[in-house]
């Protein structure tokens, strides 16, 4: 198992997602000899998980059962421990496409740990556009996992987090998820200290309270020939300042958008039919005196209903293109 | 292997490249071909001068359809609009506010004034412009820009750009799939390098190309195609390096029942090869200009029915009979080679499918999605994501219901998305006034080990479970 | 007729008034009754002290459930939060940031500190508050406010307030009709004074009351009601003056077929009176507190089936037989009077309907709307608007299709609405993070002269006509 | 005919709405002897309109036919001559409810033309809460007609328009629509000169570029015991300044919202069914050699589609309550 490559079977040391039922899941670190308690009973890792195929049904001690799923960035996003507000899949998907992320070779030679990757790239290095991404505001790592999935096996992520505890924790998770070879975590302040790299990034993502302060650092981190940048901010004032900073720094195609997820719950509803009383225009047969109106007749309709309350706003996404400089 | 990243050669426009033209929000995909006239936004020009220039260069259109790189630092929005009025109380609508006549403007044009300069002249000669609100000024400039500016930027194609292009120009060809919805699909299906992905689409190849871009030439993509041949115009527009195409396989769904039943014979001559031969044309088609694609009425598989009616049975003068015979033989030989190629391709795709261990499934078509989904899900490993797009929610309700009945999937979710663009300008910030009415619907989910005992599978999914179940980990 | 507008007597809370309690976004409709304990937001109190005070007064809850008018100019959001941090990089989550213990807080409460004061104490004693972002500070205060503040404002009821109240507290009772959708209905149906409007609703009377408010006691409203009796709890909550009720008529839809056929006999004893007598209770019900209304499972018409099974057939001791007889007679007499009343009402409503010249139709119910719409449209004059609400789009698609088939309507429109609330605060402006998932759907249209020749009517509606046709006016 | 009361039949001098087809209508001033040219031919007012019932079908000279509709504020909104950006029904409906508009007696004794209305009110004047509305930014009169419909027969509208030509034009329309007895139009600048009334309004509506400058005038125009106010602005910066002004002037319950109309066009779509080829698991009868796959089979689905482009924003509506002062 890795967050960037599927495996068929569960192995010792994997992180698996236990599916307990609708919108109820939990991540489990698979460890020989360990047990996990669920409301359906105990899962014994050695016998119930290790060696089993991902996606199979595991019967717990109480007779209930669960499915064990292969982790993906999307499953991780709904199951990760929250250390901060996180980005959700709807925004992540938009960011990934709009930043034009894709697998790519690593270019930043100052990153020694990446040299080994060149073997993989060697298929046809000339044709692969290099991709390297800088992120400020690693937070809980929700977006980071999705980026790593998309730029693997040949891209690299530089992520900056000012909160030391959080930067340590997220690095630990990257190791557990076997993606640490694709990422460099720096514990610094992107607004003051930048990203720790210069001229290597194809894309930069900003998720910090004052993104406008980091725009010049973003520019410096990006490749000479240009690239894409995105800033996520909940408040419109932040967007205004960020757009101004992008414009001041010569960015082009500045575009602020908002994407909102709408969930449709499929339901069969039963609608009663009104009783308008006996219809005198319909001749009643004298022998059948009883023609009672179908008082409680109803029709079934397959429909969808929205959840009562939904997320009405996460943040604005501001994209821009760094031109050739 | 010294990667010189900023080597300009990687970013230089070359003959034969697939590129995207841009003006404002309008895009068009074309191939760089010598002396080829291109029509874009009602203007025609030649792309020859673009060769050797860098990607993302903006060109001015000179007379004779010649492109000239614009001098750098000629910012697009520098039109001087200082001194906006706060409201329009003083504006009288008498139609006499513009002092320049149409003839004056033509003269300016003949004098060689650029679009930007003409607009500035129009502003300077408008008696009402300075009294207009900023909002109205903005609208005025935009309108004039559209009329008088003639610049075009040449971009390297990408999933983002092509998705926006198709949505803006020809949404009917991509089943009205909006770019943000496509973005969701790629993420929900966990498309990434080194996986094996099935794609069924009738979106001109846009969805297929987007999947391939995300896989970066690693792994394999199997295009399950309906009718005569796979549609690939959109894929060409991506301008992928040649080795990307080695990862692309194709399988005609008309053999799907046979494949599932295990009766598909890929060693013998394809029984329906005659029927499908004409589709080679579709594959060879390198026309990147999507406008020429004729999916609108006659869809590719319909067209294919009409071709290949050949010259058989026609009367040929005796003298030419021999030559004709030779030609026929050559043709037959060619045909044989092509059939052999086709057979090999089919065999390769079939062998990829036979393991029933694909890692992802993406469906986006004008077909009723339910039968397609039910058939193709069989080829996925357990614990793999799938996503189905439809323009119509009703179709996905049917899929959802069928999957719930049958079991074998979890995390089913029927969704759509709101996309709002914002105008962010000093004192004029608001959502863009025009908005896309809808981007279509998605049904996504994850496969699990198939199981025949339906009631058990459905039991728990129906009950509204607590949002997060407490789980305690214990060692020992 | 000297209108002294600012006469406070018009704005004074009186015993018996229907009022609405408000705290923040939470509302509750109650009637002012002496010594009646009211429970609101998990706190109980008496409204006696409110009598004689002005509407819109905010009260503090004192011990013993006593209301005390709050001193004016005690602005709600004055909690001092100066000095917000810009981000939360320095915050360690060690759970030790609050110096006040739970006991400390209880002591403060016993000392009689008001909610506002307690919150200020909590802020002052938090080591992390000043380092939190404004956003986080805001969230903190809101949370604490909810816990410690105990104020309540007494409002005069209105369509706006009651619609928001029902939507927030008991959306199931009003078929999840959101207040902005109700607003659209009232406008689309052109509800106004001096018109004759038909209302069919199962929204606890909210829709009916809203229509009546807009008509201001001028004109007539006919409530077409299903089952045993009309539901009116929501109407009571509006606290209309008595004469408004003179404009309100009711007609049971179980007589609709007879009315349409012209066979309804309103002179004789109502044949189904027995069945419906028990529903008087529903009408007399003055309980404004919507919480007690039991529409959830047993709907009124279902309940009515069970009542009125009487004491007939039971064994009664001989001595008491006479008294019993008298009581029975009195009851019978009462019943007769009531039946006569009922008959008169039915006759009045029937005569209003018989002209088939109503000016508007509003439908909002849990019933399948199509048959209701088709039956009630017959009672409208031509060129009059109608609007149908449904929680489910599918129902309105059915209505739309049926109307298109049948003709007799134009301007059909199927719509729904997005409602976004905004937080507007310095440097913290954004849409509110929680949003209503949906407000239901509307189908609206205009009646035209009925016609049997369908093809002609449908001919033009199907063709996509130009947006605005040029029309020239000529004299002569 | 009047915009506040239905009539059955078309009379000389009425304004009628000619319905030409889907989303195609035109207002017509009915005048004895006049003619109206439509694409279906001529409509002769004397014979085709006057005396006919509203809602009836009129056959034009070319044999085509139209419906003639009774005017309503909503039909007017989609048919009126645009002199400015106008408010549409979705916003109007929201404003009407949120301002708590309804019929009410007129209170402003300084308005002599209103005295006659007291006769109507006399049914039970005590119980009717007085309603009087002030609007700044009459514009094309789209909202005004809707307000008048709602506050008639006993309310009054004071509307202020700084553009003289427009204020004259709208008054002319009010006369033609027989609602002029319910409205006072003033040609002045609400930001500088206010509404021309003091202490009489139950509700105030602002549709001007700088609403914050008119907030204190709005307060002055409103009744001592309080009322509701609304400001419509396209830009968020206007909303921010207006909210601040409301707050500074002691308004309460300040609430900014946005309501967007979504139209669903009902359609029957035909979806082709995929052809998976002959199913070997189905035994083919030897006598029926031809079982061709149903190549072009399709299913019909009744659904709705959104229009391709829709109005994505009209403006923000900011509501507030003026407390007792």
C-alpha cells in the first residue's frame, strides 16, 4: 500500500480504511498482533486484515462485518485527524486541475533525495514537462496527499508549515503513507522566509491568512518560464488583497472562483393522492353500492432530496499564471 | 541526463505542434501547419510566424494575416479610464455622445492604429464616458475591445485549457460536461500514474485525454468505445508525446458480451472487421481543429455504416482490368495488414481486461449510463473508485438504485457543483453576472468484494449511521 | 378619524396576543397567557411581565422565570475583543488555556452576573484568546453566548418571522418550504387586496396565513382542505384582527367532484357531516405554539377517522339513563347547530367557487400536486396566475407535462432558488458557512381561455420563439 | 384594468399584455380605433380587444393568434421599457416579504391626495397596521409596481428619483396603470435631500450607488416605532459600507442575503442504449439466424435541463430593522 500506488493485499504496516457503514469510516494502522475495536466487534489484524484483499468483507467478533478499503487521498480527506481547517475534495479537485498538476520529472537538483527518481523518468525524459509544487500552509495534509498522488512518481512537493508540531506530525504521516520520498516539509513562515527553493516550481498553492504577503516568494519559487498559482481564502477581503498582489507582481489570467458541492440523496417518497369524493359523472352500478374513495392511496416517486444543511462556503480560489520572466 | 529545466527548447512552438489560441476567454485548438489559414474570432491569419517563438507569447495581427509578437510590458488593461462618475444621473441618452464618426474610425485603422489606441481615441472623444459609472465604463471598454483589438496568445494545451475551450465553444460535443465537473471526475476516480483505468466516453476524447494527462504516460488506459471506432480528436489536441499513445488501448463494446462470457476469439479474423475498417480513418484523423469534427448530427459510428461500399460490381473497361486487379490486390493486402493490426490491438486490450483488475472507471457519454456502468464495473478490482457523469440526474438515480440492489459498491454519492466566477476590482467586487446554468451530475463510489447476498449488503447502508464511530485501538 | 400613528397602544403587548419570541436566529410563536410557563431554548419563564411593554422589546431572564426589560443601548455585540492575532501559529492545544474553572463560572452566575459579563470574564481569563484569529475569536464568542446569554425579544408576528420560524424549527410541518420560496409564491401568484384566492396547503396554515396577511382583510380566501378539517395553527400565530377571519372561507376537497359536477347539495344536511364533526376541534384549537401540533405522523384527516365512535351501545345503569338522555339531547342539539353552521359555511364557500372566477391559486402540500392542480385550475378566471410548490421536482414535471397536454395555461415556469446569507464584517466578509440545502420547487403560470383544440395551443409554445418580437403600433 | 385590481374585460385606455408565444410578450395601450402590428398580423383594438375578456385568444389578420393578458407587476417587469437596470421578480419577491409589506392605511397627513383613501380603510382602521414605503432609485418602476400592488388599497409609496426625465416618465406610467393615487414621485437626490417625508415610513428601500449616504435620511423618514429597510447593491464593497452605516445609525438585525433564480426547462431526452454484441449466454435459436443487436435502441427520459447561461448575480440585498427611537 501507498497513497500513490494500489496494492491488492493488505500488508503489515499499511494504513487501511475500515468502512463501517454510510458515511462512517475509520483509518487503521495495520500491525501484526494488533486489534481494532469497532461497534461490530473486534478486528484482529493478523487474521482479519493481513493477507486479505483490499475491498474484502471482514467479519468482526460480534458477527457484524465491515469492508476494508485501500486508502486514497479522497478517503483520507474524510478520515484524517483534524489539526486545522482542512481543504475538501471539491476544492482539491478544482485546484488540481486549475494548477495543471500531473506526473512530471523532478528538476530541483538541490534536493538530493530525488536523484533516485530519475531512473523512473528515464523512459523518455525529454517529453515529460517537469512538475514541482510548492504549498504554504500544509495544515492537516489533506491537499498534500492529493497533490502527491497526482504528481507521483516523478514530481516533487515542497510544503511549508509554520506550526512546528503540525509540520512534524504531517511528515510522520507522509512516511506512514509511503509518500515521503516525494515531499519536502519545511517548518518556516512562507510570508517571511518563502518556500526554501528558487526557480523550480511549476505551481504554487497558498493557504495562509495573508497570502498577499507570500506572493513575491511564490514568484521567486517558480520556474523562469512560468507556471500556475492558487490562493485559497475564506474572506473576500483576502481575495481582494491577493488579486492586487498578483497583479502587482505581474501575474496574468487572474481569476477568482468558488466551487460548491451539492449532494443529492436518492429517496423513494410516497405522496398521498387527494380524495375529491365520489365523481357523479361516473355512473355508479346499482349493484355495487360500495365504491369508497381510495382514501389513503398514494404514489411512489423516486427522487433526490438535498441534505437539510450543507456547506455554503469553504473559500474563494484565486488562480493566476506567472508569465515567463 | 542533465536536466536543463529552463531550456527554452522545451517551451518553443514547433511546426506540427498542437497549440491553443486564446483571446480573452475564447480558446481554439489548432495544429501549427505551414501556410495554413486559420480562422479565429472572425479573423483569419497564418501561424507560420509563431514557429520558433515561446509558448504563451501574445501576438498582434498585422495586415495579411501575419502574426507579430507583441512587445512585452504592454499590459492588457491599461486603457486610461480615470475619473469615473458615481452614478448616471447626468447622462442624457441623445445618441450624440461620440464625436468620432464611423469614417473617422476607419481612417484611424488605416493609419495603422492598434486596437488599444483606437479604444483610447473613442474614450477621449466620448462626451459621456467620464460621467459614466465605473461599471458602465468597464462595459463600454469591453465592448469596444472586442470590436477593435486583434491580439492572440498561443498556449501549450492542457486539460484545463481544453476543457474550458470545449465547454465554451462546443458543449454539445462533450455532453455539456463543465470543466470543474471534469476536475471532480479525475479526482474522484483517483486517476494517477501507474494504474489501469477504463474510460467510456463520447466527449470527443476530452475525458480520455484528461485521464492520459493525469497518468503522465505511466500505466495503461483502455478506451471502451461504442460503434465503429474510438473518437480521439480531443486526445490529439493535447499534443502528447508519442510514447503516451503506447499506454492507450481500445476495446469495442460490441465485443463486451463475448468477453464477459469468455467466448471472444482474438486469434481469428475479427468477424466484424469489414464493418469497422473504415474507422481507421477516424483514428488516423489528425485534425486538431475540433470545429471540423462532425459529431453533431451524424455520430462517428453512424457515419461508419455508410462508407466502404466500394467499387465492386461496377463496369470497368477491359484494358484497365489488370491494373485494377493489382490495385485491388494491394488494397486487399493493406486491408489484411490493418485487420491484423486491429486484431492485435483487440487481443492486447482483451488481455488487459481479462484479469478484471482495473484500478479505475470513468464513464461520460450520451448513452444511458446504467447498462454501461453495470457491465464495466465487472472489470474493476475491489476497493477501486469509479465515477459516472451524466447530463441528467435521472440517469444517475437509476444507476444508484441498481447498484444498491446489486451490492458490491460502497460510498455511493450523487453530486453536482456550483461554479461561480468573481469580478475582483477595487470597489466593484461581485460574482460575475453571467453564470453557467449547470455542469452535469456525477455518481461516484468504491467497489468492494462482490457478494450475492444482497440483503446483508443493503441492510446497513440504509440505516442512518452516526457520522463518526468511536473506534479504540488496542495492542496485544 | 384622527390617526395618531405613533400611538403606542398599537404597539403594546396585550394579554391574549400572539407573539413571537426571538433569540438570535431562533424563533418561537406563543400566546401571551397569564401565569403560563413557556419553554424556549431550554429555559423556562413567564410572559406576564411582557404585558404593557412595547413590541420588539428585549428582556433579560431573571431568576424565577421573570422577564425584565433590558436597559436600552446595551448593544448586543459589544463584547470587547480587541487585539486579534493574525493567525494561529502560536496556539498550542493543551486544554489549559482557560483559567476559570467550571466552579468559578457557577459562582459568577450565582453572583448574578449577566451572560454578557460572564463571557467577558471568560475572555479575560483565556490565555489564548488574544492570539486567536478574529475568525476564531468570533466563533468562540458565539459559542459562549449561546451558553451563557439569556435574553429574549418579543416580536409582533409577521409572514417573514413565522416563515423563518417554521423553516428553522419544524421544516417537516411546512413541507420544507423555505421562506424565500414562500416569498416567491406570494409574488408569483400576485396576491393582493380585493381579490379572490384559492389556497390548498398542508403547511400548518403558514401559507394560508401569509396569503391573508398580503390581502390585508380585503377580498376573500378560500381554503380548499383535505380530510377532516382545515389546519389553522399557523394562521392563529399571525394574530390577525377578528375581521380578517370573515374573509376566510373553507371548502373540503372531498366535495370537489360533486361541486364540479353541479350535484353538491348545500341546502340539505351535509351527508358526510358526521365524519367531519370532530374536526371542529381542529378549528377551535387556539394553541399557537406550533410545537404541539401533531401533523408529523397522524395527519388531521387520519385522526378524524378515529374519533366520534361515541358511547352508543355501551351499558348504562338505569338511574342515570335519564340524565344521560338529556345530555345526549343537548349534545345532539349542539351538534345540529354546529352542522348548520358547517352547512352555511359550505354553502358560502360553494357559492364563491361556483362562479369559477377566482383570481389566484396557491398549492403547497404533501399531496401529489398534479390532480389537485388540475381540479382547482377549473375555478380560476382566465388571465390569472397560479403557483404550485413541491418539495420534489418530479411532481412539478408531471404537472408541467399535463398542463402542456391540456392547454389553457401560458408562461409555465419551473424554478427553484438559491439563498445565501452573508457575514459582513470588517476583513471577514464571506458567505455564511452553513446553507440550506434546498428550498423546494415552484411551478407557476397564467391561465388563459380554455380551449379544446390542443394542437394549435401547443404548436407555438414548442417552437423556440425569438426573445422579443418587434411590434409596431399604428393609429387609424 | 388597474395594476392593483383585476377586471374581467378589456376597456379603452387599458394596458394589456399581448402574449405571442414562449417568452415573447409585448404591452399594448388599448385605444379605440388603434391597431397593433404583430408577426401574426394586425390586432384591431376596437374589435379584437375592447370588450373581450382578459385571457382570451385573439385571432390576428394573418390568421395567427395571440392571448391578451391582464397586466400584473410581474408581467410588467418582463415587458417594461428599460430606462435603467431593473429589479427582477426574484429579488422583488424577497424584498416584499422581508420588508413585511402588506396593505395598510396611510398615515402621512401631509399628503393631501391620500385623504380620500380613508374611506376604504374605515372598515376597521384600528386593526390595520399602517404601511407606507419610501424608495430611492425609482428607475424604470419595476419594483414600484410590485410595491403598489402589495400595499394597495390603503398604503402609500413615496419614491425618489434624481433623474428628472425618468421621474416624469414613471409618473406617466403610474397614471396609465391607474396606481398614481397610491404614489408620490419626487425628483430629488435621496443622499442629499432625503425622501421628503419624516416619521411616516414603515419600510424604506434603497437602490442607489451610495446607499450608505442615504441611511440617515431613511431613518428620518421612518416611523418612530420602527420598521424595515432594505438596500440593493451589486458590489460587496457597497454592502460593507451600507452595513456599517446601518450599524452606526443604530439599526438592528442587519442581514445581507442573495437570492438566485434557477430555471428548469422540462424536456424529454432520448438516450441511446449501448450495444454489447450478441450475448453468448443467451441460447440462439438455430432457426432464427438473424438476431441483430438493437443498434439504435434508446430510452426516453423526462427530465429538466438548465438554460446554458443564467443570471449569476443581480445584487446583494441587505435588510435591517429600525428599532423604536
